[in-house]
C-alpha cells in the first residue's frame, strides 16, 4: 500500500489527474499493489478556500505520504492578486517545503509522433534527452530580492546564488543518471559572464573525477538553446541551474510537438518526491474534454519508477501509451491527417485498457 498525496490544482489539472489515477489503478491491479489517494488543495483553488495558495495542511499531508502527484496551478483570474498569494507561489513553496532539489524532465520524440514536431523529421527522429534542472536555488530563491527605490529610481532585483553543496548534490544526480543512459553529460551554464556559473562549472569538473566513465562537456546556455533546435540528437543528459533549466526544458518539450506529452519528476534526497506534467493549467480548455492527459499519466509512471522502484510497471504504462498512439488515436494537440481524434477521458480509457 502506497500513500499518494494528490494536488490536482486549477484549470484542467483535475481532468488530467483523473486519467492518471485511472491508469495507475489499472497498473496496481495488474502488478498487485495498492494506492491510497489523499486529495489536498494547491494553487488558485486553495487561495479561494483558505486564503493561501499552499495551505499548511497540504504540506503536512505531503510529508506524511510516499509520493505527491500534482496537476497544474494558475488561472488568468488570479493575475491581479498580490505576488505572495499568486497560485504559482505554491509551486516554489512546495518545492522548498519538500526539499525537491532535482527536476528530471525527459524530452522524447516517439516514432509515431515525429510528424507532430514543428521541426523536420530528420532532426527530431529518435531524440531522447533527459534534462536535469536544479530546483531550489538560483534567482527564484536568492536573497536579497525585491523592488525598492534606489537613487530615486524604482529598481527590481533578484540574486542568482548557489553554494557548492547545492551544486554537488545536483551534479551527483546528473552523473548517476548519465551512467545509466549513454554516459554522456552536458553541463549548461554561462561561465563566460557569471561568477555563479564559474563555481557551477568548477564543481561539475570536481564531481566528474568520481565518474571517470562519463564524458562531461560544457555549453553556454545561449548556445545550448540554439543547439537544441539545430541538432538535438547531440544531447543525451543535460544538467543546469534553475532558471536556465526552466527555459531549456520548455524549449526541449516542443521537439515532441506538444507540452501535453512530457512528464517530470522532482526528487528529494531525504523525503517524498513529486510528479507532475510540465504543462500549465490551460484554463481556457477546462471542462471541454480535449486536453492531452499523457504527460500526467507518464508522470504517474515516473512515480512508480523513481519512488517505488517499479521499472517494469513504468515500462508497461509507457508501452501502453505507445500502443494507443500506434493505433492512430490522438488528442487535439497532436492530431494529424488520417488519425482518430479523441478526448481526454477516452485517451485515459484506451491507455488503461492496454495495461495487462
């Protein structure tokens, strides 16, 4: 029995979460384990009901569980709220509260979806990249920060800060991930300009001595952004800081053609981990049964793999998704000529039916 805290959030979050649970329940039935879900609030819905986007009850339940599954947060109607109670603050808050320091975002272009990519097939065919993003440091958390009047002018500032321990622990995750892939690791920084990146690179090089089998390379972030589009197959495992990783992982997601396809895992080295799709809440699509649930379903599969060490169950879900896509079924975001258009619920039903 595994206890799962479910924070579906806002917009289409509850819709895609329902399909992920449907597939997880079928997988549990087939593999002989049980999942116990506890729903809690996060994001805009939490603010409406409790006055805060991240209630203490949510954090408490999460810490007492075996893993956390998150849908999505945010809605345009909350855009005028003060920054400290915006739904997005809950994401930063729960990452900090659970010490979720390593974000793993796979960007894989499946054979049946090569045509969904905006890039040429010869560029994206067989792309398989794992982006590892440090999640609890950098400009999102650096202090001091704020907006003040300095020399008579309103001035905003955020600090990009990393200490050596923060870099070492994400480096360790990156090298160990590279070891089970093809032993190639690209560290992305801006060491030609930023002092913090020079420290980052120094620690990466130091850590590489513990992993002599891994080929470590370095790339400036602006070049990496270009290379992800020009020649993405040169990459296997990428490690980078919080803000660079935020941008590059979203860019890499479009290699596959849709944000609705890509999951993520946010890992802690001493507590529960969190699993979520990389897409947003898409409030304009809420209740229309058209959003793609595959990213959330795959996030559930990553939970089985990383939190519960169920590699076979993970692979079974992945193969079920591939089989449904091979059968020609598509949600609106990945629809192409000659395929069968289906909705959110039917996609979940078809994938669950393939779990055997």
